[in-house]
C-alpha cells in the first residue's frame, strides 16, 4: 500500500470510531476502545478482502468497502463485549 492509502485508512477508521462513540456515548475509555477496535477491524477487513479476492469499493490499493465492513463489525462486537463486561 502507498502512503496516501495508509493516511486514508487511518482517517476513515478513526472517523468511524469517533462517530460510533458519538452515537453510543460513553466516557474517554470508550472512545479509545471504539477507535482502536475500528482500526483493528479496518485492517482485518482489508486483509480478508485481499485474501478472498473480494472488492466492494476500492480506493487505489485500499479495499475501502470491505475494510469499512470489518470496522463496523469490530465496533459492534466491541460495544457488545463492553456492555456485557460491565459490572453494575
């Protein structure tokens, strides 16, 4: 991947995590959880799309569609795990 593709990846994944935090709410630890899980999901989604050979929406060498799907799944999973891990 090229440097611009890395920058777009970081910007998109961070934006997804921040918007998800705005939607679900929480404290500073939650935004950190959401941003990091969004980054991880974005990377995993992109790599899976390369392995499988699927491409939904490509921006140069970046498979942004599959990476966004991976990011979304990771965010939902992180929210679900954090919600069920809470000791109320």
